[in-house]
C-alpha cells in the first residue's frame, strides 16, 4: 500500500543504471538539500515508491529489464504510486518519435543527457519551489578556465566552471571505468548486444561530460551497431571504446 503521508522536503528518486551518471547527479545536488535515492532498475524504483512518497522522479529510458517507458506506463496507470510527484525523463537522444511515445503520460520535463550541474539544480529547485525559484538556465563560471582546452570547455559547459568538482567527478569515473571494462568484455563474450548497447549509451554521455567528444561519438556508434544486431561491427567499435577506458 502506498504511503500517502506528507512528501519529505526535496526527496528525489533517480532511476539510472550507470554509476558514473548517478554519481554526477549526486555531486550536482549535494548542496541542494536533496534526499537522493538511486535505483538501477524499474523494479527497485517501484519498491521505493511503494514504501513512501517522493517529490521528484528522474528516470532514464534505457534500463536493464523493464525500460523507462515501462515505468512511465506503470506510473500513468497507477497514479497513487507517483502520489503527485513530478516525473522527469533524463535520457540522451530523445527525438520526436520518443517524445510522441511519452506524450500524455504525465511527463513534467525532459532533460537531455548530458545535462549541466546548473540544469539539474534548476530542475530540482523548480520542482520543489515553483516556477519562480528556477535559477538562470546558463551555467555561470565559478573559476577561470582555459577556453582552448576541450576539458576546460566541459568544465564550463557541465560543471559551471567548477574545476574542482570536475576533477572529483573524473577521478570517480576512472575508477568506474574498470568495472565498465569488465562489463563490456563480458557482454561481448556472451553475445549480449543489449547489454553492450546500454553500456555504450551511458558511456557516450560520460565521455561528453568529461570533454571527450570524439570518444562520445564512437560510443554512440557502438550503441547504434549493437541495436542493429551487428556483432562483428559492434566488437570492432567496442575495442575502440575500450582503448579510451584503458587509457
């Protein structure tokens, strides 16, 4: 039975299976007074919602098992689970077809990956405090950066100019890459192209957030190849992505 008690202040449920992206959101919101719960799949997210209300649900669309679309449909058919919370789609490549599929399903907002710290903070502030509390849409640099550097461009674009936050995030990503290597190799060995597709989908966002635009494009190519079922081409693309993860 869903708990209909008062929603805790700024309680946010994030449904995201990629640890690096979840960590980025956690770091972006750590000073915003947010009680963040992260679930890697739809089943565990539904279990959280059954236990008590949240004020904001942020979900990816590409997830292991049930998809984000499945979660949206479940919340639309059982509004008591959402209990008035705002529902945000956080995904890359949300085209017109995907938007049409989501239409009329109670989506409050669509955030496209990769989103900046400022965009995430603005989303949370507006969700909990109303339209009059949203900060400016553009990031304001907190520290000077070298505009000739792709890395510094990423600091400005996604971290509001906060180089220290960027470095902390990059360090955590480098640790996560070791796990991504194992997961990618295992998926390829098992012929699990769906798993390889999900991994490359996430890595394309992480790479772009780190300022690795070309590697992000390669990861997107791998995602498309895996989705098409081309095992040989997927293997070739994976080894290109793999070199970035190792290096």
